[in-house]
């Protein structure tokens, strides 16, 4: 019997020590060794990437709205995980909204896990921190959620309320006691209320309705509260580069804070968004070119540690494409399958390397969320791998994307970089629906555990 199940030889392999020729040997779904390119490991199957294709670690996308159960017509686990695999994403962490029920109780988590079973890639879950569920957080934490998401502004769906300052304080105190991560959609409702409301087809009008100060103020408040409680916090989908000094200063003062941004904030800028093009609507909004440039600087300087999709699809009718009304349109970008080429297209033009991209889109998200065994090509890690042709280009055709609805602002855009193959624990990710359900280590999910059908806050489902 061969020592290894698979050996993949490539002239460029992105490892923690840099990009080098290597052979990656796989045993029992994990990377058993990263050997020299000239070695000939005893493997049942040996594959060599053609030409100059590069072997990347599978991407870890910690910000995906799958919406199942309850709004599966928006997006479901079958379509989302298939799109992920096609885009080189081997692990995704599902947000607690916009499913119905939201993942704010252990009962809802059971339903979510049942819906997610049998996907194309591995799936984990965030819990939600909303008004009234403080008593449920400890149970969700024990059940293995990767942390708790909170909104500091209206979420857009009635079943997932936002936390006021007192609610945020209470949630942070609970998170600190559990040493759990609280992740926040940080926009200030007072700043937004004072801004002119969006109306009609004007993108400039929509942008003015959610100014950078809305993010900056909310982030400053979040970090001050986190510092008081000693809690770990993570700033979601950062669009305002003017918040970067605030985050850096808080970190220097000992606040345990991390931050992410998204491919659309690194790719697009407000000056290029046409009026009526509601497929570009998201919250916080795509800002001007100066903010885009600043976010790239934040990545380079380490203030931002992750790039994740914030994939948030909806049925085409909710995008109000015919009217182009930004006030009425659902806010969310569909890009799960396109994140790697979108980021690489911009990164290579700005002088960054594939090692940088792998750090931002694989190792960084895995580390920030605490996803064990993911995001790195090294012995002991899951054999989640991507063959990436970094010089090939393609024009985005929404009809060729696997997410449920063919709506995306990347439509017609030429991107550089093509995912040729994806392996999940050493097996082709597109060949079988072999995705596993993940829990935050060392938590272990017991599928038969019912918690006496209680939600740890005394309530029933």
C-alpha cells in the first residue's frame, strides 16, 4: 500500500515560508508532507500542475450569507457551496442572517446545520447577538459557533434586531466571559439618520446617505466598549479608510480588534458606479477611489487582516434593477465565486504577490475566526488546495456562475486568474458533495444533543 493517497507537484506552491517548487503529499485528507520538487513520494496518485499554475491553499471565506432555511429562494447551501468550490473557496462560515429563523438559539443552529449537511465545501456557522438572546450566547458557544455577529444599525430584516449601546455592552461582557469573538456591522444609526435619505437612481445620493462618518463613529464606539470589557471584536466589511487610524490606535492601546474588507471595496470605486446600477448596492457602500486605495494600504500595513466576500444575494426583483431605485433595492453583492480573481486582478496591478493574496484570503480569515486546520499549505493542515492559473483572464458571464441568481456587479468585467481545480481534503471538490460541518475547536457538535429542546434562555423554538 502506498504511503500517501495523493501527491501534487507544482513549480510554484504558496507555503508559509514563501512560494517555491514543491510536492504536497496527502494522507487521510491532510497534508502529510511538503517535499522538494524533485522528490518522488510513494503515492497512489501523482499529479503535476501544468505550466506555471500555482498551488494555493483553499480559501477561507468567513462572511457568507447562505439564507437557508427560510429564504432558500435567495440562496441555499447547495448553490452557495458549489459556487464556493468553483471559486477556490474550500471553507465558508455562514452568517446568522438572513435565514429564518436566524442563528440566535441552539434550536436554530440545529436547523441550520441540518440544512447545510452535504455541501460541496466545509461549512461553519456564526451565531447572532440580538436584543433578547443574551442568555442563549453561552449555549451557542458550547455548540461550536465561531463567534457572535451583531448589528449596530438596522440589519434590513425584522427578525435580526440591532444592538443599542446598552445591548452592545451586555453582549461584549458576555463575549468576554466566554472569550468569544464578537463581529460587528459597524455603522452609526444617528449619523445615518442625520444624512440625506437616498432617493431614486442617483448613486451619489445613496453614497451620501451612508457617509464614512457612520462607520468611523460606530467603530470608535465599538472599540471603546471592547476595551472596557476586554472583549475580542472584529470589524466586518470595512469600506471607510478613514477608520483605519482608529483601529490601529485601539490595537496599540491593547484592544483585541481585527478587521476585514471585501473584494468589491478593493475593486470598484464610487466614481465608476453608474446611476441606477443597483447591483452595486451594499452597506456600507462602495466609496470613492481614495478609500479604495486606503484599504489596500490597510492590508499592506496589517491593520486589515482578511479579505472575504460578504456574499449577500437576493432574488433579482429585490434588486429593483428596472427602476434603478437605490432606496428600494436590497443591499448586497453576489461574488462568492469571483473573489480570488477579483482580488488578484487588483493586487497584481498594485505590486502585491500571490503569497499576499493567500495570506489575506486563506490564512488570515482562518486565524481571525479560529477555524482549525485551514488556510495554509503545511504538514498537519487539511489538504484543501487550489490550482490557480494566475495569468489567464476571462470576462465574467453571470450565466456561468453557480450562485442561485445571475446578478453581480462583476458582469462583463475582465478579471485575471482562473481557478483550474479545487481539492477538499485531497479530493476534487467538484466531484462529490463531501463538505463537512465545522465547529469552533475544541467544541464538538453532538447532532443528537437537543439541550432539552430549550434555547438556553428558557425559550422554546
